[in-house]
C-alpha cells in the first residue's frame, strides 16, 4: 500500500505495539490508541520462543529481549506427585541454532516496555477508550469515550479478548468461561526454601497443572501460575484477590519441589480462563483484527503472546506488500488461520510437551520469511 496510508491501532498490548513498530519501520504513519490512562507494571510472566525472537530482531530488540528476561536451561514437564520427568527440551546452543533464536521467559511488563522503544514519540495515545467506528468513503472515523475522534485509512483491532473492535464488527458476544481459573503469583526467589527450583517447569496432574519459572537472568523473581477446575466464575474477566492458604491447599499431595514454590507465595491473584469459539471472520472493510481479538488462545500451550506477535509480523508485511486493504487482509487471514487453528486445538487438548513432542514446526517458524503468495 501507499506509504501515506494512515493506520490506527486499537490497543497497546503486545500485538498492537509490535505491529505499530513494524509498520512505522516500513514507512507508514501509525497512531496507537490505548484505553488505559498510562503504562503500569501489571501482569505476570510470559514464555516466548525463537519464533518470537525472529520478529523482535526486526525491531532491533532481540538482544534486549534475551537479556531482560531469562534464557532458561530447559523446559521440563514433571509429574505432579512423583516428580518424574515426562519431557525435557534443552535450550542449549544447538537448540537455539536449530530453531533460529533463543527461548526466553520474561515479565510481560518488561516486554511491554521494550516494545515501546522503537516507536516514535507520541505514537501511543493513552486514555482513548474506543466508542465507535464509522466507515467513510476514504477509510474510518474512530470515536472515543473521551470525546476525541480520529481519521484513519485502516484500523487494526488489537484490543484483546474483550475487543470493542470485534464487537463492532461481529456483534456483542461474551467470552466463554472454560471451567478453569488461573491463580497466579509473582514473588522474590529467595522466599523459596531449600534448593532453587528449575528454570522452567510445568507440573502435570489429571485435572490441573502448574507452571513455575524464573523471569529474570538473575533468577531473583519467580512466577507461578496454576490452572484449576472451577464450576463457575461470577463477574467479568477482571481478576480477584486469592487466598494464600487455599492456593497451597490446591497442591495437596504434590511433589515437594512444587510445594516449596507454592509455599513461597505471598499474594495470589485469581483470573478466570476464557476463550472464544473459533470464528474465521478477521476483517471487514478497512478494519482488521489480530491477537486475542480474533483468536483467543487458552494459556495451556503458553502460545497466546507468540501468536499475537506472529500476527503482527504477517499483517505488517501484507499491508506493506499488497495494494489495498481487502487483498492484504485476505492474505493475512489465509496465512494465519491454519496455524492459529492448530495452536488453538493443541491448547484446548492441553497436550503440548506433556511427553515427547515435535516442536520444530512451532519454534522454528519465521513469520518474517513466510511466503505471502500462498497460504502456509
């Protein structure tokens, strides 16, 4: 498309910031509209592999990404009760060479801060909660709750699982509660008694699992997240304060290494786990969706953030290479939908790396080099 094409990105999360940075580098004028009043250090950990590092390399962020977070020695799956190793993926030099980049655990807020660095000053406009989108002869007019309006040729909805852009496109539909909650906690590593925990471990039981990993190269900050059965969730998608004793009790009968991590927790936050039924309508006119706005992924494969960042790479390339929004959005969806559908199904099945697993198709994928002339 013409490099004068004005692009509005709705949402300053991982997807929105990545696509904005890539599009600005390609020469497009981009504005990012974020409903929050300012950036704050919220959230928790995220696991990302070489497929993401390849995208961040295009923004000159790969080194900062790898040094801000931790390059773990391995991803290990262990049995909840016996501690038996079910699967181990070593992240040594040979592995990084095979996949084409590092595997990194990082705090989401640290990654969010890194992704802002390539953006031109003033790109992000905080305090802009989307109210409506009106298509015009030349693009779209965006209206916001604060009374502001903005004109753009293309609007990208990167505003998460409760996307207002999606609602405007497809109609209102609540996300689907899947019968699981995710109590999680971040705490100093020195609270763990005894030997240090493994760099990145997933503990498996029949009806629940737990992820525990470091988020910094200093190994001084730990993130623990469980997925536990729950019959219902009263409220919206907002988290609720959890109970530390109940959190520890949920691990009754677990291996001592897991118990030590659970007992180190101070404050617990409980999140509902939602997804959405698959819907392959990702664009309409001059408006297109990305990330959780169009393909919410359950967190059981730790792939939601990866899929959003891959989306950013493919979408920015399609906008750069194709002459009009219709062609660009159609090619973007044709490339992304099959891959995301596989990830969504594996996440639903919750089988990823439980035992011997073929991982090259996932971590070895390079969204910056995927041919755009044919669907992957």
